[in-house]
């Protein structure tokens, strides 16, 4: 009973973290798209600068706390994971 409750709490915490991370990533992307739209309007302004999307993606990737997040990210980019631990690990991931 205790282990089931612990697993449930762990699942809820992981889900909350994933939802927060997704929300933050979407807000970052929205901000980037706004800057790109402004860049199009100011195409003649040589002083206008912005952060490239690749840098945003690297920042997002660096904030992942779970292997599954990294694996999903790499799969979306059709990259192979470097040393993914895969296999039959424990159902509770401590971090």
C-alpha cells in the first residue's frame, strides 16, 4: 500500500514537472516567434538582434531532468541518444 502511494505521488510529480516544462517551452517559443515577427517588420534596422531558435532549443534541452525527455527530444530531431540507459529499470526514477 505504501509503495503504491509513493508511486502515485512520484507519477503526479513527474507529470507536473513535464507539464510545467512544456508550458515554459511553449512560452519561450511564443516569445521567439514574436521577436521574429518584429524582425520582419524591422528588416532594414541593422541594430535589431535576436536569439536564434537553436539556442532556445539548447536551453530547453539543458533543463530536462528525465532521460525520457531527452530521448523524446532526440527522437523528434531524428538523433540517436548518446548512451541511453534503456532497459528494465525501476519504475520510480529518483532525481
